[in-house]
């Protein structure tokens, strides 16, 4: 199993400095807002998006013959800014997502809405978004900020599209791929390309990193959706959350695509009961497991992982390229 610490190693000092950068920009006045911010910022998770920004900035900077000494890199302010913006947009989106999904936990800890009610959590998400935008504008790095900021609208489109399909229970493979692109892969893609933009890499590199991030992001979300069906996962979320939220994700789509019309009706009927009936959840979990839905979804995920690895393999060997390749393997193997 690939270790995330090994992936972080070539940019470890930058990541430490990045944490300080975030802290300096995300303090607040007022007891409740400070409490909510501290809680949310201290349970931010793996920080994959900042890792991606820093590794792609290093990779594309090296590819363009900038002075380079592995392990002695000094990240530019633009790279920290890009990392901070994508991380905080992600954080704000999850605060809102937990309100929308009425989710009580996030990464094994109480969600902001569980701690302080939805009405405060909505404002907290808005506040993080507002502070992120303000930091971006104050930096006057308008090219970088505008590169990143378009992803907010895409995230919103993804969330609403998902909601529409879970209401209608009509998610096809194509719908699913559009949803996961918009809600997850778009921001990971922007993270990877923003790394390149932050070091003023040529347009071709920015495009390659955009494609890399998109493929990695698709793989990341498919693995997330497989883990939701996996009872041994350590995601900090209860298993089968997606079924309870009536979300049709790839493991179930793989099964729906192969079953008879009668079996399909039976599965969709059970899915409509999942929000309130644990037996319906167990039924669909059993069918998906026994029909190989997770294994088939993992095959689709692997095609995205292969694509991402292929894109970075065109760059010269370096600790940054190795870390990005390992990150692809990590995304596919992770159980949390
Ligand atoms: C998690 O999905 C949700 C997202 C990745 C995107 C959420 C986006 C919004 C709420 C739009 C608002 C955006 C901003 C910037 C304020 P999930 O519910 O499938 O994942 P989970 O299981 O981790 O909750
Ligand atoms: Mg959710």
C-alpha cells in the first residue's frame, strides 16, 4: 500500500509553510465563527488538492528548466495561494454538502451542521468561500484566481445535477460521469492545472496537468463510491451512505446495466425505500456485492488511473513525477 507520507516527502517543507499560510488568512472575529472555523480547519483531511498543486507546480517548473534542487525548493506565493484557494473551496463545499445531505459526520467527527445547526453551517460555508475569494483578489494574481474560481460554478452544477438524479432515480453511466466530473474531478483538475499556472508554465503543460487532474479526479470519486459499498473501509462515514441518500453510483450502475428489466424495477423499488428502510439498503448492498458491481467499477476506475499515469510519464523522471505516479496508485488503493 502506497503511503501518503512518501508522496508528501518531496514537498514536505512547502506543505508545512502552507499550513501557516492558511492559518494567517483564516482567523475570524467572534466566538462562534472562530469555534466553527477552528473545528472545520482542523478536520480538513488528507489535503490532496494542495499536494496536487505543489507537485504539479514542481513538475512543470522543472520541465521548463527552472533552477531546481530536490528537497530544497522554495514554493512561490502564487503556488501557496493556488493551494489555499482549491483547499478552501473544497472545504466550503463540504460544509454546504453536509447541510444538503443532512450528514452528522465528516471524517469521523461531527459535521458543522451537527455541532451548530444548519443555519450556522450555511453561513460558515459562505464565510470560507468569501474569505477565499477575498484572499485571491487581495493577492492581485488575477490570472491565477480566475483560473481557479470558475470551478465554484461547476461544483454547484454537480451538486444540483446529483440531487436531480437522486430524486428521479434515473442515473445512467453518462449522467454519473458528468456528476462526478462536476462535483469532484473538476476541482482536482483545476488544482493540477493551477499548479502549472502558478509557476507560469507554458499553455501545453497547463493543458496536460488539466487532463492529468481530470483523470485522477474521476478515479478518486469512483474509488470513493466503491468504498461506500465496502464495509471494511475507514472513510469516517457510515457504510452505504450513498444508498441512504438514494445516490446511484458506479457499482450499482454496473449491475443495473446488466440485469433484466424486472430485476431493474425490483432494485429501483428497493432503492426508493433506502432512506428509511435498513433492509432495503442491505438488499441492494448484497446484490451489488454478489454481482461483482464493485469489481467492475474498479476496472473503470483503473482506466482513469492509467490515463493519469500515462500523462505524467511524458515528463522527465524526478521525485515530483514519482510522487504523482504514486498518488495515482494511492487513489486506486486507498481504503479511507
Ligand atoms: C461531496 O459529495 C460534495 C461535493 C464534492 C461538492 C459539493 C458542492 C456544493 C455543495 C456546491 C457549493 C460549493 C461551494 C464552493 C460553497 P458527496 O455527498 O457525494 O460526498 P460525501 O460522501 O463526502 O459527503
Ligand atoms: Mg455528502
